[in-house]
C-alpha cells in the first residue's frame, strides 16, 4: 500500500510560495483592479497622485519600522517625532533661518529623538513599547511648546512644489524618487547584508545572536536612530506636502505605520518578514483609505477599519502557525502505514 503522506515536490514548492506577504501583494493587486473598475474617479490621475502622496509618509516610516520590528522592537513615537520636526521647521523658518539649513537640523533632531529611545531601551533595559509610548507624548508636548497653536505656511515655492507636485501630467509625485532610493537601500541592507541577517537573528533569538557574536545593543540603537531620522524627514515632507507646519502634524500616523507593517507580514515578535510585504501592506492600507474616502466613509470609520486590520494582522499569522504546528504534531503522532507481509 503506497504511503500517501509524502507530498510531491510540486505541492511542497506551491505551499512554500503561498506566504503571508505574497498573499498581501496579491490582495493589493485585486483591490487595485476592483477600484479602477468599479470606484468612480479612482483611476483619475489626480486621485492616484493624491493616493501616493498621502501614503508616502506612512511608506517612508514603514521602511525603518519594518527593520526595527524584525529585530524585536517597536517605536510608537514616530508620528510625534515627525510632528516635532515639523514644529521646529516652522519655528526656525519664522526666525529667519534658511530652509537649506533647517532641513539638516531637522535630521539632527531625528538623531537625538532616536538616540533617546534607543539608549533607554538598550542601556537601561526598558521595553521599547513602554519607552516609546512615553516619548510619543513627550515629543508631541515639546512640539506644542516650540510652535504653540500657530501654523506656518509661507515656505519657498520650489520646496512646496517638490512636496506636492508631480511629473508633468502623470500621477507620479516628485517625492516618489527619494522614496524609491530609500526603498532600494533598505531592501539591500535587510535582505542582502550581514547587518540585515543580524537583525533577523536578533529578532528570532536575542540570546543566540549574542552568543554568535552579534552586538545586539549597538544594532538596536542604530535602528532606533535610523527610525528617528526617517521620521524627522517625514515631518519635513509632511510640512511641504500639505504646505503647513503645525505641532499636531502626523497625529495618529503611528497606528497606520504599525498596521501596515504588520499587515505586510512582519512578525511583531521579530525575526520574520520582508520589506516587499511591508510595502505591499502600506499601499494596501493606503488604497483602502482612499477608496473609503471616495465612497464618503467617515474618518472615524476609517480609523476603526485600520484598528481592525491591526488586530487581524497580528492574529492571523499566529493562528496560521498554530494550525501548521497542530498538523505537524498530528503527522508525527500518526501510526506508520500498513504494509503487506512478505511471502
């Protein structure tokens, strides 16, 4: 009697290919096709440009956030860092400083914010979730002190055009270019370098990575600083894209970033995921929000949908793993197949 428990090589390869991040990418394609086909004005070049421009702040922060979560940590202060960068940008512009000087100072501010988070986590051993919840409030409060309730809007036209403009009559914003460059760098670093392999190793087992010679604290500190820098740059982009520097810019953005990263298959426990999946999750979430806006769904309902997606993206991979583990245990416990006695 043949052993039917042995899978064919073709089925094994198909099973390995159907991963969470692949499924998210396929779902994004299906959503885009349906939206272009059935949602009025979705395919308009101006709307697609708005979709990409409004999603870019999430996409920018999602790059270092995905790498940070892969290492087993998280930063919930990213939106507040972006808001603080925006507030400092507005205050310095009001003080008469050139914007070419302001932007590097905002980057330096991102370094400081990332260092504060990273040092509290790596040197004092505090959990990143608790630390960054605290700095989320602290950075936003400092932003309000710096700029108050004022709104600064008179930035140079060429910078505002870069933040909100697009290439000719196409749907591609100018800001896509720096995003694609950062994406390429992030993909190479995470998936093709020793640094990236170390991030996965730390996320999978910090103790094992330390025994393997990985400098865990330095690695995590570098990722917190990178997240702070990109968040500060996102604050600059947000200011130029919406032509307004305010202390409350990017409020709530951290929820969208975390939801998109986890939706894209980055494991919240660390050690698993791909940047391709994270980017697919970002644009899946951005497309859903754009479609809901076109269908006149309220902002509150969109927030509810984002929260539900966050819960689903955390639960679904865990449920899948438990089902796989249960099946594996079942196959191990199954009795060997009966064979006919030899004559």
